[in-house]
C-alpha cells in the first residue's frame, strides 16, 4: 500500500507556498511502483476502454495500467506538444498558474475513459480534462490519482465524476 511516507517533500517548490510531493522514491522501487499502479486501477467491474495519462507524471503510470487492463492509452498534453488536426483543447487554472491542454479526439468518442494523474490539488487540470473528454463524446470519464490534497478541495471540481485516490493528505 502506497502511503504518505513513500513521497519526498520539498517546500516552496515550484513557487513559494507550495509543498511539492515528489514521486521519485516510488519510481526508484519496483515494489512501490508496482503497488502504485495497482492502486491506480479502476474498481472491479468498472468499464474502461482507454486510459488517458495527463502530462507529465500521469504518463509514467498510465501505460502500465492500460497494458494491465488490455486497453489502449492516450495522452493529455500541454498545448503545442501534440501534433494533429483533430485535437480537443481546454485551459486549466492550477494552484500556481494556468496551462492549456490538448488531447487527440480520435480515441475518445463513445469510449469509457480512465484518467490517471499523480496529484489532485485544486482540480483545475482534472476539470479541464473532464471537459475536453466530455466534449469529445466520451461515454464516461473517471479519475484515478496517486495523491489527493484534500485541503484544496479538488474533488469538488470533479462533481459528477468518479474519483479515486491512493493517498489522501
């Protein structure tokens, strides 16, 4: 079971007032990494057709979860990092700034999507992803996070979507 002790913390990173939770110790241990991927899996019986990994640390876990489930994976990228003409776009306000996101519309329409990211904080990024996937015609969208910062109330931004978190702080 992944716990808070499995993360390193760095105060005032990337900006003053932010406590950064580093996943490097989890990645450095095959056992912890395997356990993290298990904890990111959807509940038994949940329908998942494609896993969406969110730039950048969601990319680390999403392919393993997708392969375990026997489904494909798509990437939610920062704007300007993904080629193609059939892209969905959205803007996200996050706890220390904003970002623009894109995802390829192709693997989304009519599919049940599991979104994987490392941290749920204010919910800005996740809400932008949910909006894009819904607009792209996803049959359903559910989220799985390695860590949730409950004090920032990101879960409220995802009202109406199923959300699971391995560790809640």
